[in-house]
């Protein structure tokens, strides 16, 4: 399970990104974002993957590359999210925390070795 401090609805994310809510599903299919199911059974997006950029709110820049690597390694979206939110010995922290901190090279180096 994704242990984020907070979650956003598709509508909240769309509003922050300045797009139509229907485009959120496309961003998820394109691995720009991912969603999880909260305790109420609703699909939500972890708040930490929507970041303040130079031109306003945007998806976490390095996330798509990592999600693509994990997909290429045979991970489902659920498995990729579980990996992102589990402490990895090679990193000494959760990969999502390293991505948010800008350490995507190390995360992607580890992710590229995980093929099933």
C-alpha cells in the first residue's frame, strides 16, 4: 500500500494542473502519474507526486522514467507503487522519497536491475 501523508482526488489534481479531470486517466496511462485506492475504495493520487514547478503545479518530473523502467521490468502499476513506497536497502530509504529529493539517477539505476 502507498503510505503517503495525503492524497488528492482526480478533480483536485486536474485543478492544480489546470487540465480537464478526464485527462487524469490519460496521464496515468502515460505513466506521468499513478493512482491508488484509498480506504474508502476511491482512486486517489498521492499528493507528493504533484509538485510546484517553475510554471505552476506539475507531475513529479522524474517519476515517468522510473515508472517506465519498472513496467519494462515486468512490474504492474500496483507492484511499482509498492516498490516506490518500500524502503530499499540499496537506497536506505523509500524510492519515492529519493525521487522527491531529486535523486532519480540512483533510483533508476536500482529499478533497471529488477526485471522479473
